[in-house]
RNA sequence: CGGGGCGUAGUGUAACGGUUAACAUUCCUGUUUUGGGAACAGGCGACUCAGGGUUCGAAUCCCUGCGCCCCGACCA
């Protein structure tokens, strides 16, 4: 992609009503635009990051047997009445709307009900199970208070997987697999070192649920974590009893603020019973399906990554989620420098490396400033002097190492680090 | 939903109740520049969130509405 054609614009200052680090940086870098409180649009750069994260999750969900589908966003009232989740007194964050014919519908804030209902058409026999389905879909939540930029929106993309199992044992086996998949997601997204699987309250069908909490002051949750054992306990269930059960000692736990970037939840028969989702076992007996739900908020994860930046001046994306793999900055937009830049751009692109080529007729400072803000981790600067010596100025912004590579070294490094 | 704060060019700020609403930046033109947001000159851009009211006179004071931010509550 040539930067001269990229639909984006950086700005020097963030709007005064943006306070959170993630929204300030992302707006200044031209990744997102604000529609209203808790409602953001994604521009090309932002969408690329979103898509990167989405693809990582997709691969990990597929790896544990997940099958992607997409449910409707509009929700039918009667379905939700069966589980007693239509009433505003029970669920206060509905967006509801009225059809021309007077019927009420809601915009889905989650999808247990419609998917459970859908499964009734497909699950008859024990032979039809287990099933693991997921989707990437926009959720609507009428938050009383949207806050923290894209960490808590009223409309946001979410990956939600739902598992349908024959019994507890089968459910548990998948639940454990999902933990591995989630660990992989956060590792690939570059936040594994500060993200903890966290025990949280479980609801009526399991003692605990598991949250994935990433340490950041921008978070809303308080957790107690143990870095060595790589686990944490949410404050809401942080008792001597729970700690003892988990073999943890209070003295080994550190308190921290964190944001919930994902969760997994055993649902038991909470939805299958009221919605009458059951199957016939080998003896012909009707058995309610055991369910689980597994969520990750995509923009929230994106925002959480930005919150980990050490300053509010620039972004450095983890390699796997960066909008582009390599940023080539041409110091001249004509002559041998530009020719070399075009050639390198072409060669890398042919090797399926995603390259952003800054071919804009701007001064160096401006180009560097934009590049710092946009956050592509690998940077190649093509300048007259170094190029005359056959060298490419290379910087890995993650390790903060700068090198003078010749062409072969450069290509080898990028090939090795391309994702 | 309770409490607090705030709405002025695209953005960030200024303007005692008193000219034509100012400055910076962005943007446009030109000249000179060209390795960390360059210099100079010129120019575009705001019925000051909306609607009422007070006043000779309102961006400024009052009321209502809408919007935004923060703290708290809430977070299936």
C-alpha cells in the first residue's frame, strides 16, 4: 500500500473529550473515528488491525473444532421471554426497537438464546453432538456509561463461541481446550506476559468462570495475580477459601487493575432447559444439552494492546496485529532513492509481506512522526547516503534495535520475522 | 441511574456583558527549503450545540433540551 493513497490522516492533537490513551492514540493515528459516546467507526488502518485480531481468533477457534457462522443481530422478543431476559428490569442494557407492525425486537447483546433455538433444528440425537459454533458479530449494549474509548462501547465486534455437549465430561474436555486456544490468542496478540487466566464468579451452573484479564490502569476490574503460576483471582471471589482451594497463598498475590479481554463460561443447562434443547441418548431418553460460552471483544482487545504502550506519544503494534508488517520510508520521492524504494516494495509484496510505503512528498520529521504514531514495528528508511553505500537502515521498534543491512540481510531478517 | 465538569473554525485554545469573535495548528497559493512535524508571504475556514429569556447590547447571565467527559452504581 502506498501511503500517498492510504485513506487516513494523523493529527497532532486528540479531541479534548478523548481522555483514554487508547482512543487518543487511535484517533490521532487515524485508526478510528468517534460517532458518539461508546460508538466508534474504524478507518482502513483500524480495520486492518481488527481483521488481524479477528483472523488470529478465527484460526484458534477452528483449531479446537469451532465452526464459524453468523446469527442475526435483531432478536425476537418471545425467545428471550422464555429465559426471562427480555424484561428491562432483568437486563438493563437492551437496545429495543419497534417494527412498523408494532412488534418489538431487540438488538442482540449476546446470542445464547437465538443459537440455542437454532440448534433445536439440528440436534436430535447424541450423534449430533458435540457442536462448537462461533461468530464474529456486532453486539449492542445500552451501557449506562460508555467509557475508556474502545474498551467499553455500546456497539462492538465480538467473537462468541458456544459449545453444545452431551455431558459434563465432554463439556469439561472442550472447556480445557478452549483455555489453550485463548492462551494462544493472547500470546499471538502480544499481551500474554500481562494477561492472566482469572477465576471469577461462575453463576448457577459452575463454581467459577474464567476471565482473561490484562493488567492495565485503564481496566475496571481488580485482580490478584501470581506471575509465576500465571493465574489470578478476581476481587469478587478473592477469599481465603477460594485461595486455599486453588493452592494459592495471599502473600504470593499482587493486586492490580485489569481489563477483561475475554471470558469462558460454563452454562450447564441454563439455556437448554427453558429453550428445550435436548437430544436422545443411546437409550432413547431425552437429555438437555450442556452448554458453554466463550467470548472475546475484538475492539477491546485492540484498545487493550494500545493501553500497554509506554507513552501516549506513539504506538508500536505487536507484529501479529500490526496493520502492515513493514513500513518503508523513502526520504526522497524521486531519483535513485525512490527507485530503490519501489523495487524493495515490489519484492517484499511479492513475498507476501504487507508493506506500507511512505511515498508522500513531506519532510522527514513529518514522515517519522506519522510512522511513530501509526506503529508499524519494522521500519526501513531509504536515504541517499546509506543507499549509496548499498545499505538499508532498518529498525525493529519492538526490540528497539537499529541496523544497517545490505539487501540480503534485510530480506533475510524480514522473511524470518514476517508473520 | 446519582454526582460533578464542559460545549467557540477540522483540531487545540482565547475573548470584562460592549468594534468585524482572536491565536496556534490543519488546509490552499507562491518562494526558499529538504534525515525528526522548516522559514517567509498571502489566503480559505465559526449565524460561538439548539430553542427560549434578561439586556440598549449576550460566546459571556438565566431557563429548557441535546451532546460530550469524569467519579460512583451497574456490567447478563
